C-alpha cells in the first residue's frame, strides 16, 4: 500500500502566495471613525514591524534592525519623552518584543509538528515555519490555528522536489533518497521551502511520514468531541453492501521509521535526531477517543482493508484484500475480521454506514 493510497483514505478538512520580507496584515478590518488617522497608521507600522521575519545570517534568529520604520521610531521616542521616561533603548525593547512574538509562534508550530521538528531539527524547521507564517500570517484568536495550512504547504514542496524523478526499482525507492541529493527543477529552486528542505540529509519518505503523522494527530485533536456509533453493525455479511462513514478524527498512516513516539517528546537538541527504519512497515490509526486523542497500531491486513473501505463498500474492500492475501494471511483475516470490525466501531473510527 503506497503513501498516496493511505493519504486518499484520510477524511479531508474544508494558497500560499509569494513570500515577502514583511508579513502582510492578517485582514483589513473596519476602522473606527473615532480613531485618529495618525494612531491607526502608528498601529499599522507597529504591526508590520512585529511581523517582520527574523534574520538568520549570523546563525541564530534575531530581529531585523531595519524593521522599525523612522516614523515609528520617532513616535515611540516622543511618547517616551512625554511620559517622562529617561530609559534609553526604545527600539531595542521593541526588538525583544518582536523576538518573543516569533519564538512563541515557533514553539506553537513545533508543538503541532513535533515529529517533523525532530527529523529536520529545530533550526531547519523554524525556517520552514517562518516561511509559512510569512505567507499566511496568523489571524485567529486561537494561537494553535497558526499551524493551519502548514501540512499542505510542506507537502506541496516535497512533491515538487520529487517531481520528475523515476526509478527502475519503483517509486518507493525514490522516496529513500535524501532531500539534499534530490536535483531541483527550476520551479523548486525558486520555492523558499524547497530551498530549506534541500539542505536536510533526511530521506524523503522519512520527512513525508513525519509530516503525515503530525497532521493526523493534529486532525484528531481538532475534530471536536468523541462520537460513538450507538448500535454498531459488526457482522461482515451485514456490512458487505455498506460503505463506512469514517469519523472526521480518523486517519490511517504508514510508518516505515520509528516516528510514533517522537510525537510525544520535546526536541532535546538543536540538531535533527537519527531515526531507525523498521524492517517492515507499521500502520497506525489516529483518532479522538472519549477522553483524549489516541493512536493504535493496526495489522497490515486490517490497514489494507481500512484504506480500501474509505473508497468502496466493505464487501468490495474485503474481496480485494482477500484476493491479495497469501493462504496463511487469508486465514488470519477470517479469524480476526470480527474483532477488527468491533474495535473500529467501538473506538469511534466510523460513526455509521451508508
């Protein structure tokens, strides 16, 4: 089962523009007519300064000394003088404020995509986060919403980096290629995310799967309250003509590397961690349980069934999986099928049938 097939089996949730040195205002709002024009302009300039991306030329994230406009600088110095303040360094204090603003965003993004942070390292990840936040400035009262769209943005960059690559041994081997060894076409060379990813020695499949697992866990977290099918059907014969209605929190992901535990571990270093590869693929279901987000490792045969059941009836999915099984696997499927279906229904992976 390919990564693409697994991606197609996940429920969908309902563009990045060119990057710029200064982030655009999140959304234009109606200006209160009682607010003086000079004050509105001052607020706009302060917001632009705050959202200006940090610089990294010296090997660390630090404020851009040119972010504070002359008008903003003069206004702040005048206000400090009028208030009787004698403390110097108005701009320097603003730079601290700007740095903390970005560090808070970086921390939020790293928490949402911990596995990806581990495999790329916080330094490279923060570059990607800053590009995403520059293209899609936060505009929601919930800070966690700043991670919306990041999965798609990085996924498109990875897809662009692998575009046109072929292998006589199949596409999966291409995925093992290190990002830094992928030749970039003209379009990828102009994409700032591709430029950052191309500096990582991590294999393409490792980065893709870390991104997918993080997004699956995040989707389950955002899906809302747990819903259980009150009178579930678990008899395969009765389910055969039906299509399962999967929960919005359900995701099935493939894991070829030891990534699962990294989602619950904070990065302990500024460098990327080494991740071992499994001898055989593992498959995980992420979902929202009655008390918290859960993840369950499922048998590869059950994973095949779940992936197909997202696109066809249970009977059609079973027939296809049986046909692909070896005799011993077919026997195991028949023995475990009832238990697997009961597990999915009772865990709320699907909430009904059509």
